C-alpha cells in the first residue's frame, strides 16, 4: 500500500519516525511531511511492514508515494490499498513548518513558532532556529557582572570564611519585655547581653584555630548597615551603662559608619555580636558568626500579643524574638541555652 502526498506542488519528508523494514500499526505516527509553510504528521493507514521510504529533505511531487506499507503480522488491514496524506492541509494554513525537535524546544521554552523565520528547506523551522530565537540578541542590554571590591569584597570573604570554618547552631526563643521598654531595643539587648555574658563566659571570647580564648571583659559588636555594606564596630565599657548611654554610643558609631570615618580601633577587641533586623519586619533568622568570635545574637521584630495573667485576665505582652547562633565546636547546646535563658530574664527586668 503506497502512501502518497496531496497532489499539487512539491513536498519533502522532514522526519521519519520508523525505518525501512520496521513493523507499524494502524494509526502509528511514521513521518512528517511539509509543503509550502505548513507541515503534516503522517500515520500508517494499515498495519504491516514499512518499506520504500524516500530520503529526508528530497523534493517529491505532491501526489507521488513516499513509502509503502505491506499488510502483515503488525496488524490487520483497515483501509484500501492506497492512502492519501495531505502535505499542506488547506484547513490549517497558519501552522508553521517545523521539525519535531523544533516543536519540542518551542513547547519547553514557551516560544510561538509563528514568530520565527525558518532557515531549513522550504522555510522549515529547525531546532537551531528556535534556540536562536530563545537566546538574547547581541545588541540586547545585558547587565555586566561587576566584581566585588572594597568593603563588599571584605564582607563576602568573611562570610564565606565563617560558613566554612564554623559548626553553627541557632537557638530561638522569645523574651517578654517590660511595658516601659518601647524604645532603644538594640541598646537594651546589649546591656542585658553584657550582664548575661558575665555569667556565661563560655560564649564571650574568640577562638584561635581549635582553642577558645575567653575574654577578660565583654565588648559587644553591633551590626550597622551602610550604603557600602554591613559593618560591626565595638561598643566598649558596657558594664554599669544604662540603655540610654548605650544607645548614644550606638548612634555615635552609626554616624561614623555612615560617614565612612570608622577607624581600625573601632573594630578591635570584639567578643560577641548583636544584629537587629526587627526594623525590617524580620522575626527570626540565622545570623552568621562574626569571626573569630564564637556567637552572635539576632534581634527580631517586637510584637504585642494578648496573653493571660495568673487570674486568667487577658493582658497585652510585648514579645521580642531572639536568634542565638553559636559555634558548636566550642560551645554545646546546654550552655548556649542557659545563656539565652539568662538573657531573657535580664530583658524582663523593669530597669532593663
């Protein structure tokens, strides 16, 4: 049974999905034929054996056979001795001529084949045509990858070093703030952390390779965001300072950071770091340890929630999320949790 194209003009077979001598079943897709600017899938009209396939891309007059199917064990004959296949269906003239691979790539990338000019025989759209259409044009504005320099490069190097050299674990807990504690949250946490670190010196210090070096006093670094990047200068002489005094110290450091006038001495001797993302609406996060320190405290967004007092009455409570990240190589979970509990107790003090 020969399979022929529709009379009129020329056509080419753009793809064979089976080969000479292969068995086929009725309705099985065996080839793709194209003519003009449209293409047509060719199905086997009967079951049998395929032979006499014409070469791909060799022009053939429409109406001439492109192959034949001999009825056999592949399936019973379901039609006449010949089958006519329309190479250019007049009902769908808008369908672009394209290879199966081109259609597959177009589907995967969401590309409309009607917008692509084919470069294959007879204007057939090839897989490469689709790939070229998907690629950015040479004159399209593509942002250049700018190398990190200055402070941004220093920050990147330090963050990667901390990630590779520490075994970080983050504990999260919520502190209840006194009703009067409505401002200077970072300063309040710094003063409370100074007292808690005095009672838990295992988190106050630095490390040298595999050796922990405890600090004689508490010097807390405060993370400050600048236009150039994040810096963490040191607050000194915290012992006995009020939250107001500590807040003034933070503001002074922040002003120097924004002006770019922080000196090397402003970064020396830090033993613990605090970072506050509450102003950005963040509740919990996992801060990265500021090497060579072994712990850092994240401060989240303060919220007021209804709770119950001892008599069952509903009372508002101000809650502060805290995220403590520590290096498990030097501190175990229990001592870190004990520090966090002491810190929460200190923050709950009316004067704190």
